[in-house]
C-alpha cells in the first residue's frame, strides 16, 4: 500500500485519535501533516510499517510534543507536566485503544448541538470527510476565507465551552444521534442536484455510523440516502432539467442500491427505536420497487405518511401526504389538503408547495390557476434543475391556453 492509499484510508482515523491525545484540533491537524511528511521521507527507505495507522499516530504525537516544547522555549514558560501533549511517551495505549471510538468522538463533537448548524456541517465536511476548505466553501457557495473563519469560530466554541470529546452516555444518545443524523442528511441534500461528491460523502458517513453505532435510525437514514441515490442517473436530463419521479426511466435506476436500501429498511423496521428516517426510507422503498408510478402502492404510502405525521408533525410531511392522497384518490382531494395548509399561512414561502399545487391544478385542467401557481414556485426556486422544469411547465401551459 502506497502513501497516497494510506492517506485516503487512514488520515481521518489518525486525526480523530490525535485530537483525543492532544486535546486540540489545530495541533492535531499540524501533527497529521507532520506525520505524513515524515512518512514521505522515511517509508521509501524503510518500507511501509506493518501498522501504518499506529506509526502515523506515534509520529504525529511526538512531532506535536516537539512543537509544544519549542513554543514553551520561545515564550520562556516553564514546562507543564500535565500538558495534553505529554501524558507519557508509552505508545502502547495507542496500539491497544479502539480507534473506532475516536471516530465516533469526532463525529459527535463536530455535530454538537451547541454549535451553529452551518458550523456543524462545515466541521463535518472538513474534519470527518477530509474535504479541503476550498471544497467546503464551494458547497456552501461562499469564499474560502469566510468558511475558514466559520470553522475557526466553531473550534474556539468547542474549546471555550469545554465541549467534551466523547461519545454521549446512553441516556443522551437519542437526542445527540438525532443531531448527527440531521447533519449527515443536510450534507446529502446539499449534493442532491449539483454536488454528487457531497451526496457520496454523506452516504459514506452514513455507512460509517451504521458500522460504528448500528442504531435503527442510523440504518434508516442510510437506507433513505441509498434509495434516493439509486435514482441519481435519471434525476435530470442532458439539459440539466429536473425529471419528475413519474417521468423517470426506471430501467436506469441502480437495482443493486435498491436491493441494499430495501434490506436496510427491513433491518431498521425490525429494530427497536426506529423513527422518521426509517419511515421515509420505507416510503422511498415502495417507490423504488414499483414498476411505474401508476402501479405504486399508494394506499400503503399514505398509511406510512399517516404514521410519519404522528411521529413527526410537520407541514412538509402534510404536503407529501397530500400529494400521495392525490395519487390514491384523485387530484381534487390532494388540492383541497394543500390549499388548507397554505390557508393556515404555512409553507407560503416553500416552492414545492406551490409546485405541487400547480401540478394538481394542471391535471384538473385549471390552466390559468396552474400558471399562477407555477410562476409563484419559480420565484421561490433556487436550484437550476427545478427552475428549468417549472419553466418547461409554463411553456407547455402557454402552448395550450
């Protein structure tokens, strides 16, 4: 295995352990760079060690200790025997320590609810996924210096608020895990249309969570992401326009991913403690297994939305349930429900509510009203694939009015 392969496979594991040993994100990142620099210099001569990860952790830790000693000499401060960098030089604790726990510690720290949600996502992409600051900035549609400052503030918050670098106790786990899963799903949705690399990273994170902490909802989220990702090739056309689910070429869906996703759903549903992600994944599985939109088991999907709405009341879930009822009972029934949601003043600024309403009006032949609803959705849409679909719907209506 070459150094580049080791970096891809081990760098995040090594960083997680160095953060635990050194107690400082920045010092650990410097130590990681020093360790790989040493590997580049020594491995071609000495050969790749039997345990590259332990070698890198050892090298990084001792380089960090050297940095700390040098800084003390420069400021003429007395040595601190309790320094995090000098808790003994016996590397056996690294050999014996379960590095899996370190990766979980890092995930829960980066996704701590005390951090701003944007900072949670940025820290996750930077520290856990290993994306560069420039790559993370591109995902946020911001500049690298701005993103770097966001990450710096998050690290200061972790230090000053003394956010513990630890796996939550069992009693705190459900709430803390929910925060982690939310961040992972945000990363996935960030890449849903235009950043396939982010969607891939989210799925990789989901797999890591299921491997390290096989809770029902972690499995459910992984299933949900895998099932959505199975339709990636058919989500947009060559012109970059969004293709609605009912118009997608199902023969192009990734059947291997669908089989995996369905199996994950079944595993999550038979586990204790499943919740909204698992229910959404069960709905996605019914869509994925149906040969066509018309042949979809809409009654079961409506039933799952009923359960989901009780578990997690939300106007967005109400909207999705209304769309499913429109498919089961007819567009006029779904339209009544959507109008009721909008009449309450909810989802008025949500483009998908107006797009769904426009589609039902179009199916009912109420073209002027459909046009108005599509125009409202277009003013709210940001993603280019959605905008192009809405523009096409408007052109089609104009041609028939």
